[in-house]
C-alpha cells in the first residue's frame, strides 16, 4: 500500500518510483520494479521480472537478465581504467545472468559476469566472474557455497 497515490509510476511494462530516471536507449523488461533513486543509463539492459532496490546507478553496457534481484546501493562499474582527463567510451559493463541475486552494497568490477542463479553476498567485492549457482562473499569475493542446478 502506498502512502501517496503518486508514489509509484506505471511506465507501461514496468513500475518505478517517482525518483527513478530511465534514459532514452535503456531497456527495462516487463514486470520489473525500480525502487527510488535508481538511474538506468542509455545502453543498459534490465530483463523481465527484476527487482532493483534503492540507490543503484545501472551503467551503460550493463546487462541484467530475467528474474534478478539487486539489493540497495550496489556499486556498478563499466570502465577498467577510468581517468578524469581522458574520455573513455569503451564500456565493459557487468553482466548478470537470469535468477541471480546481488546483495546490498556489493561492488562489481567492470566486465565481470555473474552466473545464472548465483548469489553475491552483502558488501562483496567481485573482481572475477562468478560461476552459475555459486554463492560468493567477502573482499575479494570467494565462493563459499555451490547449489545444484534445477
């Protein structure tokens, strides 16, 4: 139940809070929910049935598959060697495969792939790809558990 009638905006195929910005050229799939202070840049893709919690900036080049949960305040990067004085338009976004979960405050290095149904724990610093069905925790993120595929 919303406190105010205008808390949520129905954007057609998905719902978003009023403080969400989705740039032209970004893609957001059906039935996804974008909570407050989410910014989706042009060139980013979010699949169907995703839940993106508060305070996320989804960078250009990022690809999020279907049925993904993203906790609040995840740090998304898309340039491996950023410099203030050199313009870099070669984006290496993070790829998150279907059914994955990203815990709040996780930090994701440009170019990593989070495998299908993987779980990235709260505050984990992901510097390498995460294999499907793995749970990773820590800094740097390490596998602590693997579950069987369905």
